[in-house]
């Protein structure tokens, strides 16, 4: 069975305008109001799968970064494997996953997104851990902390700036990559963008999906900046 058999047919918009002219504006409030329910559904899907991806990838990436930090011979293989996964073209990865999972469902896109997010999170978490000063680790050991106690109470808190940086990069990257899922009907706002191209180059649909996608990436990035400042108050004092 070919991959094209998994691609759903494009939905027809409420109005299919001509390619050019005043009947096909780049933005239309009429389109937004007439399709508010669909737009909110696509936006909700985009937000939900982005947050789900980042949480799952973080739960996988941080332990792998810790393993690479503790067992230095494994650092290269872990980074290399995550790097190979990151370099697989997104369309090719979806083409592989869709038939394997037996359906063009949310899990297909979710697995692909998690695989892409791993490299950014592992690399930045590992960087944060390796930048913990050796005298701080020695002081923690002198206070009686074991390996796990030192990791939980000292090293991970001090590595938070690096972890937050990776989290920001992975989140913005995921927001963009979700749109690729439109080729199997699971692209959130990407369904609007792709639908506009499929439906006689419907500019208002394309613009609406694009603006919301960019806005979502900016909002989530700013939220993570605020979270980072909240979790690392010592960084603010050092800058001041």
C-alpha cells in the first residue's frame, strides 16, 4: 500500500474564491467568523499535541542526558542516535510511521514529534549538567549527598537554565513541525494552511493558519521564558 493512500482528501471551504482579485483577500473576518468552530478545534489540537510532545520528550530526554552525564562513553552514542533521528526528513518519517501504526491518527504525528524533540532537549540538558562547577559538586559530596541526592538537589537545579533553553527550542520547533501532519489530516493549524492551498489557493485560510501558528509559537516561548525566570531566581540576581 502506498503512502498516498493514507493521505485524506482535502476538505472544501465554505467559499472557494478565484485565484486572484478582491474575492480572495489575504485576510477575511468573514472567513474567521464563519469558521470559528473549526479554527478553534484546529488551534486546540495544535496546542494539545505540542504540549503533549514536549512533556513526553522531556521525560525521555532528561534521563538520557543524565545517563550520558554519568557514563561518558555513552555520550557519543546517545547524541549520535538522537541526531540521526533529527535529520530524518519529516515527510519521510511520517511515510514510515503511518503504515506501521495502521492508521493516520494522532499517535503517528505524536511519535514523530517526540523523536524530533529529543536531540534539542538531550543536548541542552547535558550542556547544563556539564556546566555545573566542579567545586559545587565537591561541596555537595562533602555535605554527604550521594550521586542521586547530588543530582536532584544540586546538579539538576543548576542545569535548569540549559534545560529551559532546550525546552524553548523544542517547543517552537514542535509548533512548526505539527503543521507537517496536515498531509495525513492531523496537522492542527497546518490543516488550515494546507487546506487553503488545496482549495483554489484560499488566501484567508492560509493567512489565518499561518498567523495563529506564529502567534502560538511566540506565546509559548514567552511563557517558557517566564517559567525559566521563576524557577531560576538566582540567575536574575546574578544579572542584576
